[in-house]
């Protein structure tokens, strides 16, 4: 996957209700180890794991693929699935802006700075973090 997978307006909830919905939905589908907060402004990537972000407050412009890469505007209610090795960074955001992040199996993602790199084939998730088994990211 050389581009992120964006699910727009997955939930009409906002704030803490949306945060809890993302945590629960991701966990039911095997994406756990949830953390919350903003997104690093420096381009970075993870080689050992995919990552999902559920936006529960505000909006932001996220860049994928390193400097000069694709920019997506994400808003509260959106979900972004990022494949291992795909660089990502927050280049602008509202105040406040917060997201819930998780990984398949709750794996602690390693951290590398730069424009991204081909990842060794990480363990294939058993389910898409939003749609569940056999659909979306894992289909």
C-alpha cells in the first residue's frame, strides 16, 4: 500500500464519545494498544506495524510518503489506515486536534524518521480496523 486508506465520517460522534467508539471498534477488530493525542509533525514511519488513526476532535492536513507526498485533510469522525513503511506527518491542524491510534495486535510500533521505506512483510492483520474480517485493508 503506497497510499493511506481513508474512511470518511465513520462516526457522527465527536469528542470523548467518538474516542471511546474508535477504541472499542478497533479493539473488536484486533487493533489494540490504543493511544491518544496529536500526530508527529516530523515525517516518520514504522517498519514493524501498520497503524490506524481515528480522528475524534478537530481537523488536520496529513502528508503521506514524505516531503512532496500526498496531503489529505482529515476531520473528526474519519479513520486513516497507514501501511507499515509509509511515512506520515501532520503539517497543519486545528486547535484542538486529537486522534486515537492503534496497531494490529497492540504491537508497539518502531519509529523511524524520514520519507519512508519498503517494509518487510509485517504480519497481515486478521481484520480491517473498521470493517472487520475479510474487507477493506485486509481484502
